[in-house]
């Protein structure tokens, strides 16, 4: 039997998507649980405005305290978050995917498109992208707290699934984007830091 690679890739992609939907919809059945609701509310700190405010506060604190390390951490956080948000936004604007809570009530949809409707902006998870970007930026500057900040980012990301805001695939994609944003920002910040050190 001769299976074409393109056909095989489509078959695998459909199987992965079906599993993603099945797992997420099963977990989303608990979205009204008080613990899930509470954890979901806390996870809103990983939304864009709070993370930008946190990054700016760390940067300003470092400048006010004349602490290059703290200021660099804030700059790294802001740069990582900005890059991750740009990558996430580009994908969101090109892919229309129903959020799980909407799909459970009105049916599932996944298409290429440019809808700006909230219920079609599931892929990728912005909370995951932002949380992971910030956690990785902090971990780079303060390795001693790398584990707890990464666990916080993971928690803020994972809770999006049972609260029916994102599919598992959305969260994984968002986390990958956050990691990539932090790595790119890190290269740039390190290069600037080396140059400033060599010039002084």
C-alpha cells in the first residue's frame, strides 16, 4: 500500500486535532467547579495588561534603586513579552478557532481567517505565551527562582483548559511562542549588555 506523505500528514493532523478536542471538552466539563473558577480568576494576572505593568514596575524599580540587575530583568521581561505577544497576535489574526466554551454550545470551527471575534480567537493561548515569556525572562536573570516562576507560568497556562478558554494545543503553542520570544529577546539583551560592558 502506497501512502502519500501529504495524505499521511493530513490524517495525523486530523487525529491530533480530534484528540485535542476530546481531551479539552472532557476537562471543560469541570469549568463550573469553584476551584477551577478561582484558579482561573487568579490566572488572569497572566493577561497582557498585568504582565506589562509588572515588567514596567520591575524596570522602573531597578532604575530608581540604581540596580542594573533588576533593571535588566525588567527590560528582559518587557522585551520577551512584547515579542511573544507580537508572534501570538500574528497567529491569532490568521487562524480562526472556536474557544472551547463557545464550541460546546455552538459547535467547533477551525479555519484560516482573520476574524476579530473573541470566540474565534482560541489559537494560540495568549495567557500561556505571556506567562512563559515572563517566566523565562526572570529565570534567565534569577536562576534561583527559575523553578517557582516556571511552575506559576505552567499553572496559569494549564488552567485555561479546564476553564474552557483554550484547547490543549492552544496552550502548548502559546507556551512555545513564549519560550521563543524570551530566547530572541534574551539574545538581543545579552548583546546590548556585552556591548555596554565593553564600551565602559
